[in-house]
C-alpha cells in the first residue's frame, strides 16, 4: 500500500510541481551554475543509489554529512531551499523509481560507518530510505547515530498509512529544522 502511495504521490508531485522545479532549477543556475546535486547514498538492503537534490552549498564543497559541513559553504539561495525544504523536491524522482519512499529513514552517506552499524543493528535497512520521517519532524539528525537509528526503527515499526500522511503533512507545514549545518568559526 505504501509503495502505491509513493508512486501516485511522487508522480503527482513531479507533474504538478514541474513549474516550481523549473523555477528552482533556473534560480540554482544563477546561484551556483550547477543547480542539481547528486550523491551516492546507502539505500534499502544497503544497496547504493544516486540521490538527487537541489544544490544548497557552493560547488566543490567537501562531501560530508550536513552536520559536519560549515555554514560558510551554504549559499544564500541554499539557505532558502533548506529552510523551506524545497531542496528535497528532486528526490520525488528517486521515490518514483523505487529507490526511496516519501516516508522512511533519511539515506546516509557511504562514509557514515557508525550510523550504518547502528541502523544494521536496528534492522532499518530493510526499508526504503525516505525524504522525511519521525526523526526529521523531531529535529533528530545524523549527528546522533544511535538515537537516529532507534527513532528510525520505531517509525518503521509503527508506520501506518495514517502515520505516513501525518509525517508528510508535518514536514510540509514546517515541523523539524532540516539538516543542521555547523556554524562557521
């Protein structure tokens, strides 16, 4: 049932969100010259996939988890995208293709070995990673791997159609801070 909802909602989002996607793409071209960001992430059953997002950081910024990135690397337009969570819109393509779900644990980087170990122990990799979930709406990010893995496992154990729509609605109305970026020193 969740996969059917993912297909329908991502297709709806891609078709009806196309004008917004195009506008954000053009604005991103003016901001960094390279508006789309692609990165290898750990997915379901620990298979890697290419996650796509709108770029929020300067080109050639080191590929690290957001909580390890420096605020100086985030562009002005990137701050807007992160605050509004519009940087996530291209991931609707990942959802449509079946690499992700709208709701699930955020996919981690291949280099985040502690989080990968914690998620293995909690059985989190049995599910597709998601754009949003319980951890995201509660401001829990990848800087606390144990708590994040436990929260992801809890969400997956209690994931119903009602909770699926609740997590999406809470994300759309702005609950959760998004990925934290460390302050410049």
